[in-house]
């Protein structure tokens, strides 16, 4: 055990040392432990090798959402918590914030040795899209930070996926942020391709807002392949024990999403209205749901005062709460289904939603998206370089915002690279174009004050309880 850990750490360190941004042909290293083969997307499902992969996970945010801390940079706390993850029986942890200047080799190796993948939010409180001023905050300083985070994690086989945003849209009246969220997703996919990394899935984690959830899901899955997400996730606190597949309304969501062609999972779940028994686990991994869903992540591992924690951390010690045992036995009693779970290999992309009371997107319609900020094209070719970490100056009022509309090409990965001297990813860029017309420059159109105050979109965790656990 100990020996293999050392080897894993050494080889991960080597991988990150070798895969410098300038050497784009270097691919992800082989898994040292063999317990976390790289996960791929096929149809509406994840696969680890030939096996259907279900996310059986927990959200890992010790210290809470208010504290901008990186839980996987600290080896001692990582070791402490990996032991609990193993006991719990999870295969994935979601981390909301990382320091892209820190070294993560040891913690990532410990997770890999325990058979655990990482689902990672690339945004930080200072480097994120601001839902009040989305156009201004979508700039090259921001993209440099999230691309540097991709560089830090792309060579670990147990990096499962990247979240391009978390709950940026939390109301119908800020659905106008959606084109920016989708542009960021597109840019991350392009960066991964341009840098020669393996195809690490990129997608968005939506708030538990019933009115625009389906619109948002459709939106992230419409348009050309380079624009579409690799998966879609949403937070869902609507199953409150005692409940059932019908009573929770989960059956209606399964019907609604039955033709959705991307992997779908819950990025947060675990209602605390009553004592948690985690009865939803049996439903989530049962054969009624697995044709459409690929599991989920329980909110959350560490108690931070809101009542959602499975454990209480005090200094170096961890105390398991009753919820911990409840989830542990629910997972133990619910093995992953055998076979392929009835996934759909051949789904079709969605139609882009049209404007409505719940979908107030007017500046970019249909498949139109903001063009990548011109200066950010350089990162595609040269790499992002060193990230700003958690103590940088922040990006929301920095850089030069996007000034144009990217018209989707025919399956091309690049939206605008062909248009600039410095650009040029690994793809052809044929048919892609960017207009620099001011019509969609956005700042004055979109950056208006919604009266929500200086809320940072990318890193805030809002509970669905705020919005009610209404139907679909
Ligand atoms: C992975 O392992 C295979 C088989 O051992 C080997 O052929 C290949 O070169 C390895 N790839 C890397 C990136 O180390
Ligand atoms: C799913 O697709 C099938 C076949 O195209 C169609 O009959 C059905 O109405 C669709 N369901 C939904 C919920 O869109
Ligand atoms: C946006 O909608 C939310 C409810 O979802 C409401 O609280 C807020 O006041 C609205 N903001 C504006 C500017 O209308």
C-alpha cells in the first residue's frame, strides 16, 4: 500500500513536470494504480474503460463556501479525509475551489489509490463570471486563470471532469448570463483540445431552479459540437425523506430528460428537511433512473454550520454524524447496476430554447455566442502559463472583454482563432468566424445592475431550499 502510494506520487510528479504547456503532444500518463482509468463520455453516459461509470460521490468543501481554501493542496487533511471517503464508499469528490499555483500530486495520488475521482470547479471567488456583469467579467484574465487550472489537473487520470460554472444563473432574470457560461464551456473544451490533453469532460452545474432548469439543459446541449457541453449537472434537493420516486417528482424529471443526449447527474443532493436516510440512493442507482442519470454527489462532506455535513471536523479529528452512517449503508446496499444501465448511445443534440418569460436571453440568440476575448487566443497556442492562485488581483474588472459574436462553424473547435494572428488551436477552424461588430459587445446591454449586489457567480453555493423544491 505504502509502496504503491510513493510510486503513484512520483509518477504523477513526473507527469506534471513533463507536460509543460509547450509540449502539447504529451498525453495523460497511465494510471499508476489502475483503479481510476480515465473516464470518457459515450452517448448519455460515462464510461471507465468498457464499464458504465456512475458518480457515487460527495461534495468536498471543508471550511465552507465562504472560505476560499483548497482542500486538496493540504496533504495531512487530504489523508485524513480520504480515509473517510473510503469508509463511506464513494468514487468521486467534488471540489469547489483550488489554488492553481499549489501542488496537488500527493492528494490526487491518495485519491487515485482509493479509487476516487475528482470533479473540479475551475472558478474561484476572484476568478469567475459575475452574474451582474457577465460581459465584463468574461475576459482574458479570467480565462488565463481557469486554463491554468486545467493545466494543473489535466494529467491526472482521476480528474473526472471540470465544471465550467456553478449556479451562475439562479433566477429567470439572470438567464442572460447563459451565453457567457456556454462560451466559457466552449473555450475550456477548445483549450483542452489545443493543448493535446485527453478529452476531459466539461459541463455546467445548474442551481435548483425549477423554472429554467430544462431550458438551461437544452441550451448547454444545442448547437455545434464545439459549443455543446460534455455533460449537464444540476443541484436537486427535492427528495426529502420520507419520500418516493413519485412523491419527490423525480419520475417526472426522468420523463422530461428521457431524450437528453448528454450524461446527466446531480451535482448536489441531500435534503435536510427531515432526518436523512438517503433513501434516494436506491432510486438514483436503480434501473428506472440509470437510463437517464449517471448518479450524483451528496452535499456535503464537512459540516459548516448549515446542517448538510456528514462529518464534523475539529482540528485534526473527524466525527461522523448519523447522516454519515445513513449514506454509507445506502451506498453499500445499492451496488452499481450491472450492464450498461440502459443508456442511450445515439441521442440527438437539443434545440436551443427560444426567448420566453423564463428564458430572458436576447443578446445572443440561437447558436450565437460571445466570441472569445481576442487576447485569450494566445493561450490556445502557447499555454496559459502560471496561474494567479487564490491571492491574485481577481479578474472581474480586468482585461478586455469579448467584443463580438462567434458564429458557430461546422463542427470546428475554434470559434475565432482563425481570425487572429496569434490564435490557432489544433483544429482546422474552417467555417468559423467572428464578427467584431459592436452590436453584441454586451457590456452596456448586459452589465446592468440587477440589484443583486456584487455577487460572485462562480463560487457560491446556494441551496435549493431557498427556491423551494417545487416540481420540474
Ligand atoms: C501506457 O501503457 C502502455 C502499455 O503498457 C504503453 O504502451 C504506453 O506507452 C503507456 N503510455 C504512457 C503515456 O505512458
Ligand atoms: C423522445 O423521443 C421519442 C422518439 O423520437 C419521442 O416519441 C418522444 O416524444 C420524446 N420524448 C420527449 C420527452 O421529448
Ligand atoms: C430577479 O428575480 C428574483 C427572484 O428570482 C428577485 O428576487 C429579484 O428581485 C429579481 N431582480 C430584478 C432586478 O428584477
